[in-house]
């Protein structure tokens, strides 16, 4: 980095602790992966129908992964609120 004092991405510990940052990280990873697959398909696949099939299947698979990540996040949050450090509330 040219300017190491500028922190764009917070420390990993903050991402793991803060719920909003975790959800934001998962959402940004989803958008990044989807855009990357679409760009790669546009550049490498010449047939229009095959390109659309790849784009749609990538969108479906990535959306399923996003939803499963968010469901796991909600389940973990629910469990962590019920059981705090081994004590049931």
C-alpha cells in the first residue's frame, strides 16, 4: 500500500464481532463473485446461449450460497443470544 495509515478494511476481529460488518462482508463477496463470473463469461464464451446459461446458473448457485450464509448467520445469532458463555438465559 502506498499509504499504510489509511485503513479501508477494518481489523478481522471487528468483522467477526460486529453483525452488520459480517453481513456486509458476505453481501460484498456475493456481488464481487457474481460480477467476476459475468465478466469472465462475457470475455471467454462466444456462444450467446451458453453464456446466458453460465450467467444464470452462476447467479442461482451464488444466491443459494448467499442465502445459506445468511441463514447460518441468523441461526448463530439466535443461539448466541440464548446461550451466553455457557449460561442459558
